[in-house]
C-alpha cells in the first residue's frame, strides 16, 4: 500500500459508486498514453523526500521519483498561482496569455493543449483548484471545481489521516477529494488526461490538519528566514499540508494500479510556485520558480533516473501533445522535452525564462537562468520585495517585522524590506544555491552576465514583452496585509492592450 494509514483508503473510497464493470486490462489508447498531471499549490521544489527533505512525510510523492525520473533543474514561468497555470495550459509565457496578473482569467481566444487532446480522442477532466476563469472551462469534458466533498470521514482518527475542514461553499480543505472519483468515472474506451489540482499547501494553515503533526524542532529553516519558534511553527503547519496532499497522490496512484492502467499512464507531479513565505513565492529566486518536477511512465522511463537539464513549465503543453501524437497548433512558446525521458543528458534548452507581475502588490521583474547562473532584471526597483498578502499576515512575517525593528535580521533576511532594490542581480547557483550573494558588480562574472543580459533582451523582443508597463497598484498594505481602500484593479480591455503594445512596439530581429 502507498498510504501511511489504512483508514485513509476508507476516507478516499467511502461513498464512491462501485464500478459498473471491470476496467480493461489491455490499453485501448492506440499506443497513446494516458496522462495524469498532479499540481500542488505553493509547494517548494525541495520540500519533499525526493528532493532531500527527509523530515516531511511524502512517501507517495517520493515513489514517483523512485519509479520514474527526477528533474533537478525544472522551472516555472511565474511564481504566482493563476499566471503559472495559464502558462502551463497554453504553452505560452504569462505576458503572452493576457492573463499575466493574479486572478486575471484566461481569455477565450487562447488555445490550450486540453482541447487539442480532446479533439483527438482524449477524455479530459479537471478536479480540484481551477483558477483559470470561466472562458476555458469548456475545453475539458468534465470540471469538478473546488473539491466539493462527497464522502464521510471515519469516526476514528488514525495517524496522519487528514481532518478535512469545510471551507467556503462546502469545499474541503485540500481540494483533492474528487480526484479518485473523477478517475473512476472516466470512459474506458478512450485515452484520458487528468488535471488534478490541490489547494495544499496554500495558506491559511490550521493546527489540526494531521492527527500526528510535524514537530517544529524537525523543520529545516532556510537561511533567508530567521530561526525563531514562530517561523518553525509556521513551517511545520506547511509541512502538514504537504503530507495531506501526499496521501491524495497515493490514492490516485493506487487507483491507477487498481484499474490496471498504470503501465500506459504518464504521471507528472509539480507545483505552481514556491512556498508561501518571504523571499519565496512571487519572487524570481529558485525558492519561487524552481519546482518539484517528477515524472513516471513504467516501461518508458527508467526507474530512479535523474535529469539535470533545464526544463520549463512552458514546455509541458508541447510535450504532452507530442506524447499523445497530436500536432501542435501555432503559438506555442515552449519546447518538447520528451527526448529527455529516454536520454536525460540531451540538452533541450540553454536558458529558461520567468517573470513576475502583479500579485497583491505592484511588481514587474524578469529572469533568465542557465544551468548555473541566474540573472534578474528588476523594473520595479522602488518597491520592496514584499511577499504575498497571506504571507505578510503570517506568523513568520510578523516575527520578521519585529526582528527588523530590533535590527535582528541578517542582510538576506532583511531583503523583503529593502528599497530601492538593485536593477540587476546575478547569482552563481552552484556556489550559492540560496542566491544570497549578488555578483552583478563582480568583474570575474562579466561573461555570463553579458550572455544572460542578451538572452533576456532577445526573449523580451521575441515574445513581445513590452516596456514601459503601467503597474497595477497595491491592493493590500505591505506591512500588515490588510486590504487597502478602493482596491479594485480594472483589467485593461483587449483594445487598450493592443493600442499600448502598438505604441511601444519594438521591431523583431531578422
């Protein structure tokens, strides 16, 4: 069994209708694989056992790495929830989707890989967190938004069993409670694609997520956060939600085995952005844009392999289409990384790119990263590196504000309060994995700096990333996270965006 407790199986399957007939044991997909994408919400790349954190209980997530491939240099195009998801589903960078700011819905004219799979015989479904707006829901055959609970909890709690607490509109706290039922409801005569999206480990946290919670003493505190009881307690509750997510991952893997389709099913696990703590989510540091990318495909991916080549979440759409033998439509900006599944040493790309736009607070920054170096261009230097509003309200940030006032923070820990910020940053991620030493003025790194400056400038031209940009204003106080008056943020019309882009157009290089 893949679970930490037998009663969790009861939790997942109680109340589900029995299958009307046995699932087929032979694939009926004409050689095309089923695809299951599992998306965590605000989980850092290194916060699971597969990437070295032995204190977080993630046996099921770790099993995907053990039975498949771990990607050590996998990156997101944005460290913000809905823009990151819009980028994944379209295979386009956030500013190219017209949904680059948090909560902006994906416009109907955007093409997603889902309708392309659907048009080519795939049954497509989403269960859990949506966050893409109403215009593209019809691209899926089925959408179970929000994870409305339809099963009963056993009366006796056991170790690590989730205690699902109802949230608004009756949603369960995890958002994962319809994952298995959606998988069980699939048609048996077609290949399927599932987008399974969790709310875990997004804030806010509660103390009783698990019957046996993680201990603050076991938490690993990164050097850019102060090591205080408040921070350790906050991280421990974040760990708890990752373990709850892990149990639902195990339920899906177990159901694939029960249906005897695991050998013809690709499973991809990743997160939409980094942990919701200062200097993580909404930043362009690796703590914000690096993701725990794990992929399993029995018989096609050698178990226990590692890939150290660069991949980007913008590459997921063209890769899924290639694996499903579907010709891509024009407009994709990512690259097919499927050759890595059999040859993990082949190079797909030299550089990955990321961006940060409005997320609770005004922002505008871009990044380019090679396998070793990271370059960040801050267009919003007058603003501090404020974390998301829910993180500003967290025990961690409250403790950091108090230490700041007492001058008790290190330079790295004080980074989210500093303004103005540097226009440019350069980091050697091999020598400095937490990106604490800015090398922008170090003459010994002039060569990688020049190369990354040029790469970022070319990417901005090629993807029509226009400047200057009018920044959407803050909607929350940067010290307390409380809503500001008149916090409505009007989205520009399509005509306004087109007129602004035309006014600031830069000729494309021949």
